[in-house]
């Protein structure tokens, strides 16, 4: 009996899969302008990738149906039970098919598949019901036709009620198919289950919306915090004025493009508190201190988040972390985000990203591709013959051998290149290779010794890099992903929790010295690269300002304890959901000035509100680059 039920189940699930594919074809045809840059082969690949997302969605929605279909009970062959299965199948699948139907048009407005933002626009839908019916009168008709189609063409069961039963075989079959269903729901046998961002590793990335289906994106966004729109400013010009943002600022670059390479080095947990150069010589980073003395150190620099997974969107995409969850895992991960890799590629740069941990860790491999970094080097790409000696026993490859490997790999890349490497040894449990035990000061925190080891690995990297042909014409940008444990009371405040170094170093070029009180942040890195290389672009977000711009005093923005915080020289503005603002001095400012006048406080508050509104509404409507649609 199990095989009869199993065959019936496969026919029904297969039929449902065919409907999803028909809806995907309709989605592409009705939104063709969004995908016109893709070739037929690329579109075909997107459809193939979509199979994983369709199967995941189908098995999630139909988990009870699968169980009911394979129960080892004689009643499953009765006509009334068959009717029950049919009704259940239609009632559970029809609403989600309607979501995909709605997205045939809704995608034109939000530029992504539907997620839980439907919960936020219920009142809008009710208020505009008459208008929606008038403008989209054909959708109820198509929905009705789809319901009829589901009922009419539902695959009926096999008519063989007297087949002999094998109870043990039926139970085993149910268990095996249950395990298979779990695999289909996860969509992966790797460390991480299938996520929306996995659809965007293809080229062009916009094809990710073809591979996704609205059932999958909606389900994945359920139980996540619903982001509400804000309307502190009621017109686009008013908002732009408060943002103090010119989208075309870097579009008209003067001078010839600078064809230098760019190497971004993200040092795990390498907080300002641990450096000597920022703490009167008391630190654990002698090499970094010496390099900072030769380069340009920005002493008032801040991360835009508190986690490694929050650092990449800021550093590579210019998007700060202003949500309660990382952007990479949020329902907005499929939004349009133009990273510095994409901008550099358009100017002929080869792009790559290196991280010595297991591929898939924190979604770095997926997000780096979204940000325009074509080649990803993780643990699986590391030479297998070196794994035994270089693996740290916890996370991945120890910093010294990995940075040496990184230096060698750059010799294989065509210049000019833009590349990023993310270290990992100074991550809990802070492993030190046995041959270096006792070599670095242990300090008073477990992380201190590992910071010393990472600093040494950095020294060895620069020693090796200095011998390479690409070194003399390379800009190095060094920063930390976030802060870590703290002992120094000076850093145990709202700002100190985000205080990380930012160092620009060029072996053969002198970079301009910043104003002593200049504020910088992670999100400034994309604009800095575009500015330094003279890359014309209007694809930078308002959060990103070039640190090389001497006309700007700079700013930093982050989200902590349900408050947005804006850091300006000698003035910190905090604004929360209660719409109450607080102001304070910046304890890390290198210059002293009189207390800010009331009008300055009000201007900063308006700027912070504008940034918060732009961020929230831009994510909700997938409209961060609204000026590109003019």
C-alpha cells in the first residue's frame, strides 16, 4: 500500500512543482525589462537554481500533507480520506500560489519577492480596495481560474483498495521519506540551510529574483521583526536636504583614473582599545602601530555594527547595521545593493574575497558575490596538503599561514585588482599556533595574546607583500570588523563599543592628512575607494563619504539599545522609537570646541531622523537607490 500512496504523493507534488515553474515563466515574461541583460543560458541557469527554492517551499508547506498521505493506515485508501487530502492540498497551497501570482505585478513596485511587509500594508490594502480592484480587475479572475485548475486537475489516487499491506515496510518508507523531506526543506547538506541570498550568487545577480519564489521568501520572513515606515519628512527634496546628500557627487570625477590595486584587510576583533598608537603606546600591536605611523590613521573611526556578519554590508556595500538582526540574514537580503566590487568591476578591476573559515560561514561567500566580488576563497580552496599543519582546530586557517597564502594568490590575479581578506585567529577561543605559545604578551584578557599573534601575522604578510610586483602600486585599507572584550573604562560607553581603527597605507604615495577631529566609519570605505581611484559613479549610498574629502568633518552612524546614534565632532545625538533625542560630547574627538549651539543640535537631530527614515523606508520598498529610477 505504501508504494501506491507514494506514487500518488509524487504525482501531486510534481504537479505542484510544474505550477511553480509556469508561474516563474510568467514572472520573467511580465518583468522582462528587469532581466533583459541576462542571456538565455543565464536565465536557464536561474530556472535550474530555482528548483531548490521551489522544492524547499513545497515541502515546507506540504509537510502535514506528506505525513497524511503516507500514514500506514488502511483508511488512507478510502474515498472520503482521498477527498480530505484533496481539500487539505488545495487549502494549504492556493494562498501561497496566490502570493506568486500577486508578485507578477507587485515586483515592479518593490523590486523583490514578497516578504512579511504584507503585514505592514494591510490597512493600506483595505483603504485602497476599490482602486486595486479597478486597476487589477483581472487578478481575481486569474485567481479563480487557478483555484478551478487546482480542483479540476488534482491527481486522483490509485484505485486499488485491496492491495496487501506490509506495516513494517510502510513505517520504514515513511521514515525514509521524512528524512528526505527534511533535506528538501533545508535545501542544502552544508552548514547553513538554503537562504534567500543563495539565489544571488549568479551573474547578473538580479536573476536571484527569478530563482526565488514568493512562497519561500514569505515563509522565511515570518516571525521576523516587522519594520515600520517612518515619515519624519514628507517629500523627497525635503529628505535629501536633511540627508545633505548629492547622489552625483562622485559621478563627475576630475583627473585620470588611478589604476592602483586596493587591498582591504579586515582584522577580526582588532579593536582600537588593543592598539598602542591609539592608547599612548600601551597595546598589543607593535607592527600595526609602526605601519600607522607611516600611513594615515583615522583616530575617530567607528564600526557600524557589533558582529562580524554586520561588518561586510558596511565595509563592502556602504550600508550600516541599523536593524535588530544582520542585513545578511534579514528579509531584505534580496534587496538591490551595489557593492564597491560591482563599481570597481565596471572599471575593469578583478575582484576577490578571502576568508580562511569554512565556506558558507556567516554567509560571507554569498554576500561577497552580491557586493561584486567574483571569486571567493574559503577553507575549501586552501591547499589540502597544508590543512593538517595550518588548521587552528576551531575556525579555519591560522592568520600567519593564511595571510602568506593570500599574498601568493594575489600574484595570480590580473592587475588592477580589488580584494578583501578577513582574518580569524583573534576570534574565540583565540587559538595560538603551538610554535608561538608564550611569544606574545598575554595581557589581562584572553584575546590580548591572539591580537599579538594577528599583529605578527600582519607583519609577516607585509614583509612578503613588499617583495611582490603589485605591492608598489597598491592601496591598503586596514580596519577591524568590530570590538570585543574591554578593560579600559574609556571604551566602556556607547561609542567605545564601536571604536575600531581605520588605516590607509600606500607604499609609494603620500595620502592627505585628515583634520584631527574628523569622524569616519566603515561605510565610508566604498566612497573612499571610488574617490581615490577616480571612479565615476552615482551608485554610492548616503551613508558613505570619502575619508579623503577634506571639506567634510565626517560622521558615524550606528544602532544600539533601540536607539539610532549619530556621531559628529564633539557632538553625539541619540534618537529612539519614543522620538526623544539626547545629546552628548564625543569622548574620542581629538579636538576640543565650545558646546554646540541649539541650532547645531537641531540640525544633527534632523539629519539623524533623515538617515533613519531613508534606511527603513529604503529597505521596505527596495528603493535605496531611488535617484537611479528618475
